[in-house]
C-alpha cells in the first residue's frame, strides 16, 4: 500500500514527499490535481499516474498526469505498459472516448424480478 511510503527523489534540492500526502491533496481538489502533480519530481509523478491509471474511477487523472511524464519515466513506473500509457496520454480526450465505447465498458442491463411468463 501507499501508506507512509516515502519516494526516493533523484535531485538533492527537492524535498522528499510521501505519496499519501500527495494523493490526499490531489483527491481534495481534483481540478488542481494536474497542477499539483506537475510540481512533483517526474518519477514520483509517473508513479502516481500509474496508481491512478490502475483504478477505473481515477483513470482520467492518471492519463493527465502521465501526459506530463517522459516515456522513460512511464516505462519505469508501468513496466512494459509504459509505452501504451505514453501513447494514450498524448491525446487524453480521444483515449477516454475510446475507453468509454469499448465493449467491456458497457453498463450491464439491470436485473429485475419481473415475471417473464404471462400466466
């Protein structure tokens, strides 16, 4: 889990920030989430993008954060999937439209207790 996990920052002038603190700030004000994310070191931003992308309800935020990351940092955070996320994040609106219209994302029909046999 992300609780109390500290990220290692590559530069000496950037303070170490816990992922939990960053996520709480992002979730508190989603409209400012990308601006908050852009202030973070790139590797930490890529890891948060990966965290968000892997949760369906936060995928848009993950893509928007990934858009500000390099291919190398996304590969480090996502592994082999980093290339796919890199391509998807270059046009977030198109990607979200395609994801909404994919066969697996269709809302299932509701289950009813209505009798189907007249009688």
